[in-house]
C-alpha cells in the first residue's frame, strides 16, 4: 500500500531522519506542520467533522510542534498508559510519555484513545462536545476552563490555515495545486515505464522467462540500459 506521504510528495521526496521522513513541502513553518498533520489524520480515517478540533488539540499538546515528545511523533501528549501494546511503532519516550517511530503509529494510538467511552471525543460534532469528551475520559489534568482557553487560541491558528487552503491565491493553496500536477506527471511516467517494460518482455520471451526464473531481479537493470 502506497504511503500517503508518497501520494502527496512522490517517492524519494522526503527529508529528515527517523522512521518517517518529513515531507519536503514548499510551504514552511506552521503551514507545513498543519498540512502534514491534517493529511495524517485524514489518511488514518479520522472523521472530517473532528479534524479541526484534533488540530487545535495537537497544537496545544505539542506546544505548536516544538515540544520534546513532538520530535518523536507524539503530537497529542499521549502517555505510556495510552500506548497500545500491539503497536510496534510505540516506545517509551521518558517522563511517562509514549514516542513513535512513525507518524502512522502515533495516529493509530491517537484515534484509539479518542474513540474510548464514555467520552468518545472522536464523535464530537462541536468543540464543546470534543472538550466534554476529553474531560469525561480524563485526557488531561488541567482545569477544563484553562484547556478550553488554550484550544480557542489554537482554533485561530487552525482557522487561519484552513482559510489559506480555500484561498486559491495563497502560498499553501498554490503548493497543493502544484503538487496535484506533479502527481499526475509522476503517474504518467510510471504508466509509460510499465507499458514499455511489458512490450519489451513480449518481444523477448526467452530472456524474460530466464529473468523471471531467477526471481526477476534483473528486469529493471536490463530495461533501463
């Protein structure tokens, strides 16, 4: 299955270190971080109605993606007690927090935690319902009022970002549009290569049979000459 980062940026266009690489987006700073976070949630099946609330919470819990544990893909302040034992991407990041080798590993635990009863924040239809769900699940130790104030501050950041996406003249909107064009070109090149490879194999059945018998390891080398 193609990773969502490769869908948006093309194979090989990631930078950074660790289990996952940060996409080399042309937009920078907060826009890039929110762009990554939004598509991470979408690709892992978070309901569209709750993504805005999750982004605001992630900004708060990760100190705008600058906290120590945010560097190990824990963008929601998940504790070790939140770590699903069958999540092979999770590890002990110290001070009671979980860390993750991949972004998808984090999203898996984050979605599971938000889905827990009695609060089930993932089903919220309003910001208040989302907050009430977090409170019911004892997600945080701060007062609900203080947490709500922090969420409201971060809603302004999230909403400003979403407005840029909807503005065709903004840098982030242009980046998305240009990436869509690059994706089409990338797919066209792949399809052309596949077509050429199939034609070559039909024209050289004996060599093709020998290559396949050897495990097909030489196909790319032969065709690319």
